[in-house]
């Protein structure tokens, strides 16, 4: 990038789903010039995917499954890609067997030695085993109030410790509130009306969102190294909010380490796209076999082992009282900024599903446009 000053109507920091949605609306609806600055060497943020040497479409930053009940979001994403119905399922390796996640009747029967056959029997079993505190203060309280101690100790607690590096008792209730519990044999991970994958991958979907002459993208560019050379009427920041301001203690984030293994002349490695490993005896949290997604064809397969870590690229805000209090101080600084808006998971220090990130960006644009 040259040392010349760049002028643009809208500057967006980060080329993930939040930034792409904002760029699309300002360019298409207002014909305003948009500059996206992205520190990575590719578009799409964490949903970036690519065809690997085995001929398999693989996500670089973990599996992403689109699901939503929002008619608005569903109509919006269909403007940019063809979507294929995909009902995601997850298995967990627990007590030497594979069981469905989220918890359903099959999970209870396998791990608790029961023979439940109906929703009424499952509800009765949960009613008997749930531990209902006076107040739900943390994720341990949340899980115990929903599934009881036996399932909590076998599935919820060990996986949460591996994923977050903290006991559930030290995390906000929202962490384990997001995982459904079913009194049926339904083994789908999500229950949203719309569940799908883009037929040609997320990168092509994102490229279509950028297909406008008013949108320009600078890759391999750190915003903080070039911010003094960009003049913009509006700024949208989607990176970590603590890096934008500095001066206060850093917020805590959880990251992921990916170990990719390409297996030649192996049709499939595992019976499902995603298998979780809650046991503390296994270092990784899950194995993703991407060939399952979209029923891809190849004589080979690719698996990715994911391990949660405190080091590396920030992926997840860590929701506990200390971080939430610190974020409130950053939020107060953000509210005083003029012409700068903060969007997305890292800037809002909040876990967003893909549809939630898109909807929040759409609604932010509604207010400004």
C-alpha cells in the first residue's frame, strides 16, 4: 500500500460477515464508496473455505453451519448464493460410545442406563434429575437445572472445561443455555426453520457480496498501521474492541488450534461430520471430517482436529463477570466515538451465530441509512 491518503465514504475494518453486510448495503443502496481493510490474506473472515489437495471443500477456521429462523436473513443470504438444505448432526464420544448431541432420548438411554421410549418418559426422567437452584448464576447452574448431574458430569462439564479453559461455574449461564435439550429422538443439532450450506462454499458467497464497483478490499493490511492515511465519513470496526482503544486491561478471548490430516485412499475416517470428545484424556475437543458436508466425492478424506487454547487469533469472547465488567468500560468509550460504529462478535464482545451477525449488521444499517 502506498503512502498516499485514501478517501472513501465508508471504511470497514474486517472482511467477515458483519463487514460484508455493511459494505453491501452502503454500496448497493446508497452508491457510496466502501473500503474494507482486512489484516488476513483472504476475504470472509472465519467462514473462509477452500478446495484442498484432496479435492475437498475445507473451512480453514472450523465448521460453519448456517441456520436461522429469520425470514429477513434467509431472504438476504439467498441474494448471493444457492443454498442446499443441510440438517447438521453431532456425535460425542462418551463412555466408550458415540451418542447424539444435543441430549435427546437416545443420549439419556446410552449414558444413564435407561430405556425411555417417549417424550413423557423423557420429561419425567429430567424432572426427577434436574437440580433447580434458587438463582441460576452460572453455566453449571444452568446445566444442572436442565439435565441433572449425571449428564452434566459425563458431557457438559468436561467438554466446557476443554473448550473454555474454565469450570462452568465460572462462566455466564448463556454459554450452556445455547445448547438445546430434547425430550424426543430428534438428533439434529439445530431446530431452526432454515438450515443450509452454500452449494459452492462460503468464500464464493462472500465474493458475491463484494461484487460491486463501489467496494474495494485491501487484504494483508493492518488497520492500525494505515488508519492515519485513510479519510472516511463513516467507520465500522469489527475487530477486538480492546485493541481499538487500548489503555485498559485486555479482554479475554478463546482461540482454536487446527491440526489438518489428509488421508489418502481412505473413503471416510468417521461416521459423522463432527464428533466431539469431552473426555479430558483426549487433547482435542472435536474432529471435523469435511467430506461429509454436501456429500462431497473424493477417493481421499481430510480431517481436522480442533484444540481450544488461550493463545492465537481471538475467536470467542469469554463471558464471565470480570470480562463483562471490563467490556462495559470499553463500551462506554465506544459510545463516545463520533462517526465510528462497532459491529460483530469481537467488537461487541458477544457470541453471535452467523445469522445473528448478519441481522445485527442489517439492523445497524437500518438505523444509519
